[in-house]
C-alpha cells in the first residue's frame, strides 16, 4: 500500500483490543474526562474522539483496569486522529509512567491476553506476546 492512503504504524509492539465479553475493560482519565480505551499496548492507547484533540501536547493520564484498585499514572501525548462516521479516535503514545506504572501495565496486558485468547496461553507466553514485536 502506498500513496495518500498509507497508514504509518507508530507502535512497534502488539496492540490489544481493550474489550472483554463485548464491553470495555480499560479506561483512561485525562482532561476531566473518563474514556473507554479502544486499544492498548505498552507504547500507547487509542480513545474515542469526536473532534481532533491538540496533537503533541503532553498530558497527565490515569489508566484503570476493571476489577483492579490500583491505577497506572503517567504522561502521554496525542499523535494522530482518525475521523470516521461513528465519531473517530485519537491515538496516544506514552511519554512516561509514574512509579511502577509500566510494570503494572505489562501485568494487566499479560492477564488480558490470557483472558481473551481463544487458545490456552501460559503466563510466560502472554508476557512474551505483550513485550514482543507486533504480530500483525
């Protein structure tokens, strides 16, 4: 694929659809809003956005996982916006995590892989999938 329709992938690690049993399971709070996460990786996330947010401006976020009390906190920035008839989405990259945030996110994603996989996946296999390169 080339030309004006080309989409450049910014994240090098696997993205995971942030839904379980048809419902969002990860949420992010920033700018006074709490939004469902559409997809998530160790490098960033996507959220619904009706209009293009300001790009490349760092912002503080709080990431939540259903059923988990602890949160992941840090800084991120909007890097792209995809418009669609259903409302669009903003893609964000992590700029940094507070405390043990990155390790906590990795654990959440590994558990998510095990929970949604159609085939049995061990804890070590799930961790390798999360930390490894994109499979798509």
